[in-house]
C-alpha cells in the first residue's frame, strides 16, 4: 500500500474546510536531475568505448585513426584468417567447456550438500569452496605455474584446466546453491515419504529444481573461463594460447585495427550469448546468485 | 536433509580438488616458493616495504583502487536506484545494458580506451582540432582509472540494484509524505537501508581493481606500474620468485583484509 492510498480520506466523511488538504505526494520516480546526470555519465563510461571499438573495426586505414580514412571490411577478413587468433579461439572454447563441466561436476554436489545438511565446520567448508573468488587470479596463476608446470612438468593444458576449474567452482557452488535455497526442501521429503528411493528423489525432484541454477552456473562459468586473462597469461605455453591472451600479445606488437575487428566479432558473439542467457534463464537468475 | 555419509561423499572430491589444486599451491607460493625459503620471502617483503619505488606502486594501487571504488559507487548507485524505482518499460532494457558488459571480455572493453585515448585517438584529435597541444592521455593514472571504472561499474550496479530493490519503495513514499525532501529521503532512508549491498559493491570493486591486470597493463604501460603488473614482471620477465611471492603476499593480504573488514561492517549493520 502506498502513501497515496493511506492519505486518501475515508469515503463518506465530510471534508472539514479548516483541515489542511492532504499534501499531494509526488512519486519517487519523478525527475531527479543530479541522479539522472550521474547515471548518464555512468552509461557513457560503460558503452562509449565499446562503440568506438566497433567504429574502428570498419576502418579502411592501416592504423587506429579518427575519423577513419575509409570504410572497409578488410580487418574482419584479416582477423578471421589470422592463424594465431583462430587456433587460440578453438583452444579457449575447449578449455572453457571442459573447465565448466568439471566445475559443475565438483560444484553441484557440493552445493547440494551445503544446502541440505548441517555439520560442524560447515562455514569453513563453504569458505573453502568460495576461496578462489577472493585470492587474486595472478597469484593463483603463478602458484600453479610453480607447482604444476615448473615443479611436476605438467602440460600447459592440464595446468590451465586445474586453474580454470578452481576459479569456476565458486560460481557453480554459489549459483546452484542460490537456486536450491529458493526451492522447498519439503518437496524432497514428501517424495521420500511417498516411497521414492533416494536416487529416484534426486533424478525426479532435486535435479529439476536445480536445473535453472545449473544452466546459469554453466553459462556464467563458460564466459568467465573464456574471458580470463590472468590465469591464462601465466600458464600459457609456446603451443597453447587462449584468445584474450593472444589478443593482448597482438596489441603489444601492432597498432592496426585488426584487434578492433576481432573485438567486434567477440562483441557480436557475446550479444548472441546474452540473448540465449536471457531467453533460457534470465539475467537476473545468473547474476542474482553472485551477490547472495 | 542428507545423512553425514552422503554429504561427505558429495563434498569430498571437491574439497580434495580445492585443497590440492588451489590452496596448497597458493600457500606454497606465499610461504615457500620452489628453491626459496620463507625467510627469504619475508626479507624481500621487508625490503619492499621500505623501498620508495615499491612503496609508490603499493600506494598507487591502493589509491587508484579507492578512487575507482568511490567513483563506481557515485555512478553505480544512482543507476541502480533509478532502475529499481523506475516504472518505465525501458528500465528492463537499461538494466540488461548495464549487466551486459559483465559478459564481455575485459580485453575488448579495455581496448576501447586505446581507441579513444591513443596517439591518434578520438579525444586527442578533438583537442588538437581546437588548436591545443595534445596531452599525453594514454599510459597515465587517469587512463587506468577510466578503464577500471568502466570495468567494475556493472558489478557495482548489480550489487547496488539488488540491495535497493529489497528496500520497500513505500518507505520512500512515507518519508516524502511526512515532508522530507528527495535528497533527505535518499540520505536518511534509501541509502542506509541498502548499505549492506553498497558495502558488498565497494568490496568487490576495491578487491577487483587492486588486483586487475589487463587494464593497468594496456592503459598504464610501464610508466604507471601497479601491483598486478609488477607481479607479472617479477614472475615472467625478471623471474625473481622471491619478489613475486612478496608482491603476491601484499596483494593477498590487502584483498583478505578488505573482505574481512567489509564482512565485519556488514554484520554490525545488520544487527543495529
């Protein structure tokens, strides 16, 4: 009930002419110039640089220059036929898919146990599962480089997979945990009470309850791994590179608009990805879980 | 409820993975990197905390992190508030637009500033078209701040939004009805009630911006080193593992300290 309905005089009561008339309350969503101005600045900081990347991608010149000398698609063709980028794209996708699957295999059962049981030291266990979120990624990258690659002679891909999986486990635990927390545990009790075996309860009750959480966690994990720089930077090898890292290397070497074209392709792919995410589970489910 | 045995089975593999694949290597890096004793790491740390050059880097990292946090809240909270309280049909679109950058690669987002601030970049061109000498825009602290602000603003908006959305809009109306100005409602009702979410936002932004690598690397270059770029240099260019461990220690302690303080403040806020 809003204040407007509270302030409305009861029906039938005669209006007292001496009483000051109820103040009309303006809705809180009216014009707010200062907040509006700050919000516009915020959106500009977020969006304008991305728009200029897109504009630069269509340039016909050989260096980043504004206004571009001419319009062309040649940098898109150049990016798509640049071997290091395409190889790195495949590597990044493979790594992201495998790390996501591993993180879900580890994280979903953990989320289930953390939500549906009580035991001594649960807070510590939970903290341990979320700890990769806090420790700086560069620190994790160097730690795994020292212990796995330099120490044990592990292959680059294995070290990257361990690092990315560790990084994604908190997302899997948190996002599926958040969707599980919303679900009524008595539904499972009821199924058990009606004679379902534990496995049957899991497959026909718990898993469907978990599905939106698992889908959200999978989508979020995939992009997080695909976009990761610090871990991949320290664990990359001569033969194995991820896409963001090979783009960083290229920026160092050359100032031409090919990176802008590659970035625009990634932007287009991300927009498609965002639409799929919005249609399947909704942005709110995906990002709501993180701040719980 | 699950039995003790089944929850152990569900948690066991994950715990093992985290302990061996994450905690152990991280602890080894901080306390005993290969071929180096922890004494050497702490000695290096001690020297670093007295060296003016290293102190500049630590100071810059914390200072810029703080500035970015303040700016992210100053721009992110208004956006969150307006979106949460808006009844317009555009607000859903605008919220999606604010969240979308979280899905987009940091490299792509940061590269935009190279296009804008670079030598023949848009801003430089505009300034020289006005007949003024083109200032150095790239590889400055301001460039890093802009890049980090762009990077972490969506995170601040999402955290603030979920906090503001939980505050009953009826309370705003009630305060307005009792005669408070809009500004007063904001400072005495909406903001205090959404403070836990704002603290979460501040923690995430500070921890993120003091440990981010891509942005200071691309926009700060070698002029404006921060702890993250310094750690990368020690570990791959000069291969000085005791220095790398010392920097890693500073970064880790910084982030853990901020998280602990914010958790304590958050808890206190909830009780009172």
